[in-house]
């Protein structure tokens, strides 16, 4: 079994951090719901798309270490390590922001992984199993090349992309229920993702 995982908004939750940064910048009121989508939609509604774009680079760069893992991610990765199951992170991520200061977003993400996805027993995902691809097409190709047997992503467009191997068991991570119309296996919590992994692992033994 080889587990493949997306990174942003699948392993890492940015809801609280985007809300915090937007408050610091005076772009939102404290009463706005604490979610990345709420911040994005508010900025777009006041014609501040460029602010949103620059804020993403700032969050994913300078403030990346303040982001948190979704509840249950660490337990799931520990389970995989205990079972000697291979885990890879495959993400579509530009290396530098489109606007603003040119932070190295790949390096910021790798630093986050080293800080949060490790414990006294070592890394939960080996550094050489972390891939940041510059295009969605390259991401799908990487997932194919490393022979994932199951892959988790928050974007239906990746799981349904042309060329995505039909043999891979797909899991749509959808904690806020944005994609209930999709005909894909959905999980709204990492505890459920872990149960799906356990089922796949047992079935392949």
C-alpha cells in the first residue's frame, strides 16, 4: 500500500491563520467566520483580489510556521508508520508568490513538514517522499509515477483529472461540505480518512 496525500488544505488547515492575518491587516471584522474561504470571498466582494493574492504568498511564506495540521492527521501518519506503509506528499504549489515579496514557498512548506510531521521516532513522511509540482498536470503525473494506491485531495478537479489513474482509490477531503454534489468517496475528518486507509490496508493483506 502506498498512500499519497495533498498538502495545502488537506494536511494543513489555514482557516485560523488567514483570519488572523486579515484581521491584522484591517481587511475584515472580527465577526467574519474563521475560515480561509470566508476571508477570500470577503476580499473579492470588496474588489480586493490583489490583496487576497498577496496575502496567500505572505501566509504560505512568512507565516507558514503558524499554520496547523488538521485534527487527526498526526495520528493517521503514526498509524501508517507503525504498519510500515509508504506515505508520500504530492502537491501542486508554485515556488514563489505571484505578488508581493518572493518567499520560497517550497522551502517554507518543507520546513513546516520537518517541524510538525515528525516526532522522537523520526519523520512521519520521509523528506525524499515530498514532492511539490509546479503544475496540476505534473502533480497527476507524479501521483502516477510513484504508484500510489490511495490518494487524498481536497480538490475534485485533481481526483477527476484526465490521466488520473482509475486504479487509485480516491478520497475527497471535504471538512466543510463544499463538494457534496461530487460522486467521489468523501471524508470530512481525518479520523474517517484513517478508517478508509485501515480498510484498504486490511483488504490488501
